């Protein structure tokens, strides 16, 4: 066992401060942020009589503790690090050689070395490795919360989960308590959200300034990456910058396509930025040198109308079904290529809730309540089926006690709206 001394010295605290640096983050009480988030998870566990959680999603580990380590690597190579959480105990099983990264985090009681139960780590011994992993974890869970306890799991190998069940633990899905915890932000947490947004907006401004015909999509997109990383953001979660005919339909990944003259360039930021918070807004630009055409302006104005209508109807206490019924009606010629959601939750990544279009609600929708403290991204994609181009716009907002506060401040393009 490799237990850390939680009486961290000043060097440990200085390291944490370096990890958490971000634009406009003066005055953020990160201890309060971490304490609020950990308390939210534990409260949601208690509501469901879940005695313990094993979290392996690196975003959820960071949410519950503030511990950050190789998030993208950990998403693929799970469980290479994981967190055991009970009502009064937090034990981080950290990747080999990385225990020092959690030093100084008051949310973690102990760090132990992780036993990686994956095929790439164990090869043909995977079944034995899974059983050994499960035996170790089952013994620890039962020691902390008793036999027959309810244990929440996420993103584990099937063999590991089955072995835990066979050890006498009652297994439930950990997604619900963690997603419900993450859905409501504190005032201090919102300072982190805004710091991440400001950094991303700087990156988008630099991208917009660099835009010109003759660049490839990837060259232009790299401007955003460079700026985000230079400001101590984490990574960009998707590859959604396209130009010209590649803007329709949406969800074509950034490529080496060369940007031509007078094309629409559509961008969805999807930045996991400062403090690990998601900056998720969309903008569409014009490559010039001429003004946007009448057809391009019509697409943009339509998307602009959709976003602003749907922002205007949001209010605390509104049900998801009521929102779907009141949301903007998508014209028939754009309906086939509509964005798959009308709006969605946003925190450290895209999250609960998903708010569906009226037409999709019977098959995909579920009900719930829009609550103060939720951050939502209001979406629009407008492009005709088999049309030449499309426009992507999106705004990030906070639900307050009285209405909506706009979070994303990057301006819209006046040339499209005139």
C-alpha cells in the first residue's frame, strides 16, 4: 500500500496551484469547489442507498476529487486509475508512478497503486487479473461498508463487474448519482466555468483572425488547440470544424480540405478547458473576400432565430416536456438535417439533461425539471438535406432562480445578420 501524507508541504500546494492556473481565475476558492462537488456525489449516493462507488471515468474522478491525470489515456485504458468512494472515505487507486499528483488534495484520504485489469496490461492472464482485482476491491468495500452492500460501478470490464457481483456485492449503475450530482453548479463552481469560457473565447478569436482561403481545415483548427493548451486548458473533445460543402451535413470531422473563397466555416468548440470545465459554444464564419451570399445569410439568420427563441423560453421549474412543446419549430426543409438535440447539460463535459426536439420527444425524450444551477447549451444546426452548406450556432447559459444568464460571450457575425 502506498499511502500519502495529507499534511502536504508548501511545494505540494504550489504544484496544485500550477495545475489550476487559468485566465480570469483570481478569487476562485478551489477547496470550496472540490468540497461542494464531493458533497454532491455523496448526497446522491445517500438518496439511492448506495454505500460505495467505484469511479473509473477520469472526468468523474476529477469531479469528485479534483485529481487530474492523463484523462484521454485513462478513458481508453480503463480501469488504469479508479476511485473508491463511501460516505466517509475516499481512496484513489492511481496509475503506476503517479501517486504524487494527488498530494495536497483534501478530498482524498489515501492513495494506493492501481491494479490495471485490462487486456493490454494482462494479456492472456486477463481473467485471473480481473478476479484478483475484484477480490481486492470486494474485500475493501466489505471492510468499509459491510457485506451485501450496494456498490455503484461504471465503465469496467464485464469480467470485473461479474466477479464483484459473485463476491456478494449488490451492483448498480453509478451513472445516475454522478450525473445528477454534476447537473447543479455552485456559485464558486461557476467561476471555473467562466474562466474556461473566457480562455476558449480567446482561442476562437485567434482562429477567426487566422481564417483565410488557402488554409486547410486542420491548419485553422490547430489555432484553437494552440491557444487552449497555452492557457492551460486540457484538450478538445471532438473534431468539428468544417468549411464549404463539408458543413452539410454536420458531424464531418476536420480534415485536410482546403478552405475556398466565400465559404461558410462552422465550428463547435467542445473544449475541455481550464479547471477541467467544458466550453461548448458554436459559431459559423465566412472566409471572404466578399460578403456572405443571400443563401448563406438565410441559413445563419435561421439558426440565430432558433437559438434565441429556445434561450428565451428556458426558465427554472419548467419540465423537459414543456420545453420541447414550446421550443422553436424547425422548418420542414431543415428538419431532416436537424441537430440531434435542442439543448443539453454542460459541466466538465456534455452531461445530463438532454432536451429533445418536440418531434423526437416521443421516441427519445424523457421528463425532468430544469433547475437553478444547471448550465445548458442551446443548439442549432441549419442546413437543407442535400444542400450546399450549413450553419452551426450554440450558446451556453446558466439557469438562475429567475431565468437565464448568458455565459458564452463570443459575438455573432454581423455580416450574416445584415
